[in-house]
C-alpha cells in the first residue's frame, strides 16, 4: 500500500516542530490580540481531511496526496495517514515526552522528538506539534506573539510566519455545526510553506472536511 507520489520510497506523511521539536503537547495561547469570543480553542477535537504535499528529493520534484484523521485530547494526539484509496499508511501517536510512528507492515519507531522521528522516517517535514494549534487557527508568530486567524469579510488571506519558519495561510473557513453562537467558524483550507535543507521548498495544503469538538 503506497500513497500516490513521484519517486517516494517511504509511504507515509510527516511535519516539523512547534518550537523545540520535542514530543510535547502544549495547549494554544488563546489570549491573542483580535481573538473573538466565537474563536475559542478546543482541547479535545477530532478532524477528518485531505493532505497534499510538494517537495524535492534528489533534485527532483515530488508530490504526495492522501487523507488523514486527527484525534486530540489535552495530553494525546493520534494522527492516521491514509492513501488516496483509504488504506492506513502510518499512525503517529504522541504523548508527553514520547512519539511513536508505525508504518503499515513495519515495527513501531519511537523517539522523544516527533519532528526528527517523522522527518527521518518519512523523508520530509510535517509539523505535527504545531498543527495542534494551527489546525484551529492559532499560532505563535516569529516575534513570539500569539496569533489568532480570523475569517475576513473581504476574503483577505489571514497569514503568519511562525518561530520555526513555517508560513501559514488560512484561505477558507467554514461554520462549526456545533457552535452555540451564530457565526462561529473554523479553518477549511490551510497552506503551509517552508524551506528545508533535506526536502527543499516544502508546500503542504490541508483541507478539513469534518470537525467535531467535545
């Protein structure tokens, strides 16, 4: 079972770090300027969506496409990476101090640093520690200030560059069907970009199709 790709040997996904890169699960800073009451951070959330990624390997352009599920509680994240046909390619399980990556048909690999674990195993960065906040529209910018993305009436893209060099753009939003207040929205499409020594210019597109909070 393999993800559709050009020249990829390791069938899986990965991302980079939020700050130091260890397998820790820190909640978002929700006191950012511009935060609206309707844009609250959820400690427990389940997401379903799609991923596409472009990067370079051996001086050749590579492309990866697939889907994912994301299950998050205050001290635990489980990310399932799926092929375009829905087969499980890899599972990344993160608890405080320990990350475990299990590829289909292979023994689990464990490390304290989730970023090194994913990048070394998969060959490209996937910032899972950062995604804990970014998937909900929260981040810390390059100057260390909390950032809260908001939908814009004039369709202006909400964007930020993080301390670890990822440029995040929030291009589309959708209404939270479980919202108790009218107008609450959460990200629909998130674009990430960053230059890396290993994989060149990495571009990741995330589309969230379903979100459930508890």
